[in-house]
C-alpha cells in the first residue's frame, strides 16, 4: 500500500517486474488518502477483504489465500509536523502492518539512487525533497504516470545502491543519537530487500 498515487506505485510495479516475482503476489494499491493513517486503514481493509473472499471461495485464479507481508509506504513529514506520527506507528503495529516510511518523504529514497548516502540538512519537507530529486535528475519525473514510467527505469537500475546508501544513513543517525525518524532517512530499503529475498535466486541482487 502506498501513500502516493503515481511515483510509488510505478516504482514498485516496475521493481516487481524487474525482480520477476512471478511466484509471489505483490499487491500494490495507492492509498485512498494522503494521510498515512488512512493508508494503513486502507491496507487493513484490503487484507480483510481478501480473507472474506477466501472464506467464500471467491478468489481470482492468481490471488493468494492471504498476504505473507503487508507494507504501507508512507511519508512522515506532515504527520510529524502535525504531531500524529506516533499514532501512525501505533495504528500500524495494532493492525500488523509494516511501515516503509521515509523522512521527509519517498523522494529521499529516490534521491539515494542518484547521489548515494547523504544527510543533507535542507530537506525540510516533501516539496524540498521533490525539488532535490528533480534538480539532480535534471527533469520532471512524476507529473504523470506516463512520465513516471519513462523515467523510473533509471532508479530501478540502481536500487541496490540505494539500499546500501539507506543503511549508511541509518547507521550515521544511530551513531549520532538522532531521534527517530531522523530527517532525512528512510527504511524503504527493508521492504525492497524483502522483495529481493522473495525473488528466484538467479534474480536476486547483492545488497
């Protein structure tokens, strides 16, 4: 489940195809609202709906009886500014949904594909992070699904680099004693590594 309606769904759909997760069902749904609490609730609704249809024998041919993992890809910037991030964390834990969060937003994860480990201090909110990606990339990347599909292969080719960079950033924050979620930081790499682990051995990449 993703908070964004273009960038994140395109990224993860393309990543799933690149990993050729043919034996694994990866369901990707844009959240119904940008509030991460709604993203978590939407994920819960999808899980319950799958379980209900499984009980009634109404599953499609390629649908699993249940999901092995349920992740919500969310941003922290608004939730932190408005003081309800702890509510998001508690809600996800209560619903058994894992959070793949980025601070200030998903664009920091994208930025790591392009520049490697960075803890630049000017990424104060989602808008500045999006502008940073656009500047480094040298073009727009998410104004439409068509554009995102054209640009995203540049990121998909470098996801192992982003995984390593995210780990370096996380360790730097831990060593500095920065309160979580540190700005900037991301744990989207944990979700990506979970997907990589689910791929066939010949398709897995070293991280």
